[in-house]
C-alpha cells in the first residue's frame, strides 16, 4: 500500500464513482512509484463490489485516459498470467488540486493564521530581559541573541530545531564509520551494496532536515534487516551463508542476485521486498521458492495473499487448491 499515491488520488484525481473507487483500490496495492500492480479482474471486482464486466469497462477507461498503464503481459493468457499495471504518478502530480480540497485547505490555513494572530496580539509587546543561550548543549547547538517574551513558544522551538538540523548534500556518501557499522550489522552485505543502500537513503531523505543523521541511518539499516528477514516466523538476523543456499530466504541482496540471474527487472527504490520477491519468484519458474513466497504472503494480510496467488497461479503445485 502506498499512502503517497492514495493521497494523490484523493487530492487530484478528477474522476468519481467507480473510476475513483478503482483508482483507490489500485493505489492500495501499488508501491510509491505506482508499480508492483498485478491484480486479477475478479479480485478487483470483489474489492469494488461491482461485476467483472463493469470492472473491465472502468479499467479500460482509465487505461485510455492514461491514468493506468499496462507494463507486463498485455494479452493476459493462462490462469495466473495477470497483466501488470502501473499508475501514472507523474500524471497525477501534474493535476491541480480538486477545487473542494483546495478550498478546504485554504479555510484551514486562514483559521490557523487567525488563531496565531490572536495569540500574538493577546501577549502585548513586553520584552524579556537579557539573552537566552543554550547551556550544556541541551538541544545540540548553541542559540544566541535576545528573545521577546511575546514570542510563541512553539515557534521558538521550531526555529531552534531548524537551526540545529542539517540536510544531506546531493553528493553525500555513507561515511566509512557508518559503512563499517552497517556491514557488521548485516554480515551478508558487502561494502559495495551498502553504498547502494546509501544512495537510496540519500534520495529518500532528499530535502529533509534531521538533527541526528547517524541515528536515522542506523534505524534505516535496522528496518532494512526486518524487511529482508522473510523466513517463516523468523525475525532477526538472516542466517549467514543463506545467500549461497536458499536465495528466497537470503534477504534483499540474495533476491537481487537471483533476479539478475533470471532476467527480472531491478528492485525499485522503496518497493517493498515481499512485492519484489514475487517478481523474482515468477521469473524463476517452478521451485520450492513458490510455496515459500505464497506461505510468506499470508503474513501481510488476505489482500496481498490473494494477489500473490493470482500472480503465481500457473506455478502452484497441482494439489494447492485441493
């Protein structure tokens, strides 16, 4: 599920009724770039509470309008060979806000400014004596100069935070000490692969201001570990050497190596690893990974599970539906 794309649909998609409902259903499945979409018509119809024929008509309309793009298996085919779609996120971004949404936001902003003006007027114009300095590094940086007693406390805190925070530069690279920590935390990662993660990290946080980037990096690596640990019921470190054995249990790097070996597309930035695992498993054909991927999909809820079953239908063992 992409909250970013869902918000774009609510705020900018000009359609209504069944078209809006389908766009929301698709955004509930897709990644932040609008991809990793391969729902069946039957499941879309069930989610929208309409007939399959109406679902096809609505989907074809969205394709003709350019909001939905077919990027894989355009002709359909055997059971399980569902089309792969992409929501055109750029097209949505270029649309203006829905007038009702824009009006609602303008009203909220006007009320916020009115409340802020009222607070400032109520405080008068008295000045505080002396100056306010940060002591003992209590907030990570030193602030100097005089301050007005009438200044809103919340505004002061925001200014202090922005004064202490910093942004990653466009040519930022992972510091060697951080890289050493990451390799120690993820023994299956090479130094070169950590550099790739660092590039994704920089792009993800582009423009963001943080006071402790090292803590953000460590949290990023920790969550990367959680996303990569896909073994059934497992949580924690992926077993060392699993990359050389069961690639489907070996974490992101092992899955990426297998994907390259079978000609699968590269994993997209911010694409959930379970989604990409389905792509690689489908390219890899029949094998023990199919049962693992389907079993693992149950952990992410019935919607994702049904989506995976549809995608891998032709690879499932003969007794799967028994």
